[in-house]
C-alpha cells in the first residue's frame, strides 16, 4: 500500500496535458501547458466540497430556521427538497449542455450560479424566498457533480483513476464532515445567513483554479432533449410533492393521488420518449451494462435510507437532546468524519478487493449503524450510546462513495463519462428527495412533533424505514460484478455494448 509520502510524490510528479477536448473521433491537444494531477483533482473537487458542505450546513440549521421563520415541517422539507429536486431534474440537461458547449464552460457556469443563488439564500426573509433560492442553487449544483467527475476521469490516466476518484470522494466527504460543525459554529456565533455567504469566497477561488488546471472537453454534439427534461422533472416533482403532502392532506386526497398517479404516468412517458428520441436525455442503452445498472440501484436506495435518516437524526440531537447547532455538529463528527478517511482508502483498494465487496459491506454497515440507533433511541438516551453506531454508519458511507463512482464508470467510454455520472447523480439526488419525503411521512404519520417524547416516538419507525432501504441497497449490490482491476474499459479498442448501441465513435 502506498504511504502518504509516496502518494503525494506520485501525484505531484505526474503531469498531464490540461487543455484538450474529446471529439467524435479522437482527443486533440490544444496546448502543451502542464498541470500536476494533484491540482487537477483539487480543481475538480473543490466545487463538490462546496455543494456537499452546503447540504449538511442547511440540515443542521433547520431547527434555527424553524424558529426564525416559524416554518412548518413541510417547509423544512422543502428547504432541502427544493435543492434536491432542481438538482436531480437538471443534471442530465447540464451534461447535455456540457457535451455540446464544453464541460469546463458549463462546470464554471454552474459554480457561478451556485454562488449567486447562495447569496440569494442568505438574504431571504420568508420561507418562500428561501425555497425559491434553494431551487436556483440546485440548478447551479446540477452541473457540479457529473461534470467534475467527467473532467477528472478524462484527465487522469486509467492506472490512477480509482485513487483519484477516491480522493475526489474524500474531499466531498470533507464537506459532509465539516458541514454540521461549520454550520453549528456559524449559526451559533453569527447568524444562519452566514452559512450561505460561505459559498461565495469558495466559488471565487474555485473558478480561476478550474481554468488553470482543467482542460476543456466535449462529448458528441447532440440536440437538447427538452421534452425529456420536462417529462422527467414534472414526474419526479409530482411523486415527491405527493409524498410530502400525504399526511397533511390525506393519502386519498385529490392532490396527493394526482401527484402519485400523474407523476408515475409522466415518468412512464419519459421512458417511452427516451426509447424513441433521436438524442435522448437519458440513454437507456447504458443500463444494459450490469455494473452501471446495479450501481444506480444502490445509489437511489442508499440515498433514500441514509439521507432520510440524517434529516431526522440531526434534528433529534437538538430537539430531544437539547444540543446547540454547534454541539450537534461536534456530536455527529464520529459519523461525518469517517468518510473523509475511508473514501480515499476505498478508492485505492477497490481494484484489489472489488467494488462489489466494498459497496455491499458499506451499505450493510450503515444498516447496522441505523438499526443500533433505532434500538437505543429514547428521550433520555446517553450520547455515548450513539457513538459506535455513528462510526459504523460513517465507515459504511466511506465504503460506498468512491467504489460506486468507480462502478458507474467501469465500462463506460470517455465520451460517456458525463452521461453516466450524470445519470448516477440524478438517481441519487432523487433518492435524497424521496428519502426525506418518505421518512418524514413515516415520522409525521407516527405523530411526530417538536417535543422530546413525541419526536423520539415518531423518529424510531422513521429510522427503521431507513434501515430497510439500506438492506435493499445491500441486496441490489450483490448484483454488481466483482469489479476487480483497473477500470480502463474506455481505453480499450472494443467498446462495451452500451456504447456500441449508442453509435459512439471510439476515443483514443
């Protein structure tokens, strides 16, 4: 295994051309400017750090937002879901724009929009203004994850790719780790508005770094699937809206049934449209690859289980245990710090032990961790009883992040990286929105209120629901190929079936 010194030396000494593009035929260098791999990783990862930091910063601030705005539980959900739904609905369109106009260009535009929307969140004075600004923030964030991973995967040689993706996942994990802590410190020491202002200087640093270290790249020039975008976005919104409104309006009410049925019909129409579209937003042929399909199945169920549970638990620390936002951030560090350490290691060892082993182990550990929490949870439970469960869940998250990204790209050609990672990001963000909606619906249906006893009694079945989804993710993960060896399929002469079905010309 590489020591830390050897790792830094390897990444520091390895240089690559940082200005190139991928055409339909072969990649053509446009300059001879060189950038070290570590700087390429930093440029691709910093915007992801910003986005991941912001997600849990907001989650940790929910009790404060509830008090300041007088927000309902439904509005608290939309503070999160407005971002997740906009993010999920526009990811594939951002990928298509990147393929057509340049991935780096659209990536930078996403960073800039994210920063402007963050400023709009900071100056919001009503729940409705904050929800609208969060949706705009999600629109900017839609370009961050898929294009950062595509730019990174295309710029790093195949032999370093699992390690680079692991570091990329670790930096995103750093945002997860520091989110509750920074959010608590800022909210307690300053005001909740400051948690959004933090993104502005980060974006100011990230944009010039991207231009310096990352080269431009493009995929096939295809038309923009506006009909597909409309069908998918409206379908997902309808289903999530219905789940959020279910307990308040009644599960047999007109608006809830219209959302569930209408959303399902629209998603079915989306799939039918994608089968015949000339330039589909979501190339269904990609799902013929077993690694890609199973990784996405894990992604959506994992996200439903873990992020829905986080939404419930981060408020439990404050509502039930009486912790301040800063104390709650410190208390969750055994959970949130673990991915920072484990994700890079899992990316490094994935070629040796296989992505399937790591992913199934990770989702199982998270299920055990959440089950532990559900068993010991009570209004008077000691914090120390949660620590082992937090560690198990955190290690499990770290084992899933990087290997799942590797599994998604394992058999994809270079020109498919953005679409593949964009699809994976879409289903995971849909999972985040559904997880918050489903677990909150369970919580509300069990009589959840903002008092210690009522909150605990309702949180327990909600957490058990998260356990069930994580066990389902483990079962789906068994369908993954072993995933051993360096994922360099797109560098081989023979393309995978999905790429051939898409009539994609070889690259390189």
